[in-house]
C-alpha cells in the first residue's frame, strides 16, 4: 500500500506550495503553519478544516471545499507544466510494474491528498493507475481511515483477505498511522527525513526504488511473507 507524495512522486514541494497558494487565493488566509505534524491528521481535508477553524472560526462549506480543490488542482497543473511534469521517484515505475506483474503481491494506493490531485500527479509522473484500488482524502479526514478504506477496497477488488499489509511512505505520520493499524512499514526517504523515520522506529528505509531486490527483501521480511502469500 503506497503513499503518493514523496513516496511515488517527487511532488512534496509542488504540493505544499500549491496548497498554500490556494489557501491564500480562496480564503485570503496566510501565515499558515507548514509543520504538518501540528495538525490532527496530515491530510488535505483535515488541514483545510483546521486552518479554517483557526483563521476563520468556522469549517469550510462544501462549495468552498469544491472551489479550493479546483484551484489547488489548477495550481498543481500549472506548476507541473512549468517544470516539465511531475517526476517519479527513481525506480518507481519499474518497481510498480514488477509488483503488478507478480502473482505474489497486490498493490493499493492510500494517500493524504484528494483523489483528483493524486491521480494527476501519478499520471504526470507516468506511473500506472489502472486497475489499482485506492483511497484518498475524499474518503476520510484521517490517514488511518484512508488506509483502512484502501485495505477494505483491496479485499473487495482482489477478492482476497489480506492479513499482511505493508505501507510504504515518506513521512513520520505514515509510520505512525501504519503502526496504529498493525501494518508493517517501509520508508522512502534520505538524509534528515530518513533519520526522522529511523528515530520513529523504521528499520527499512530506501532513498528510492533503484535497488529493487533489496526493496523486495524488505517487503518480504516486513511481515514474514513467504512466496505465495499476498501483501497490499
């Protein structure tokens, strides 16, 4: 089960800047905390609600959320086009293709962004999206809720029950959410971000997916998976 920003796509900076710009344009809100761990849940939906509660003393209306999502997506598209598109994390395309072609694994996406923006980034990075179950911030405000929904949808889609789930993410909120749900975790990070994950208890952390065999070994050992068992 994969996060998107920073895990499959090199889009953290673009996502952050577009989100903050949309807040400024749609709600005339500035000086927003960029310490995402300061929010109850690190998801687009929860952050928007808590920013509006803090700055406007109310939650956004459904129409305001719709307008915000549209402007946010437009800014993402403009930013991506200005930089030649969104880049995939090195090795991500090959890694996903190999997992999807294998009988031993099933793949799902579960990220804190909204569906439209997440799908745009995956498409812009030329990563596979067809026939992969997913859940995003449209489905739940909390990352744990998003991951649980992706898990449930995977069991329905693949017509299998998954007792072993490995979540792959780049943020400290990813490993914390995985731990709450009893999922194993693999980190995609380098330098200070990798150290943060290590300090949180992550034992397998990779800067990218270029060493597929090492990634696969970590995936298999995360829950003691043996050939023929399935992970989503």
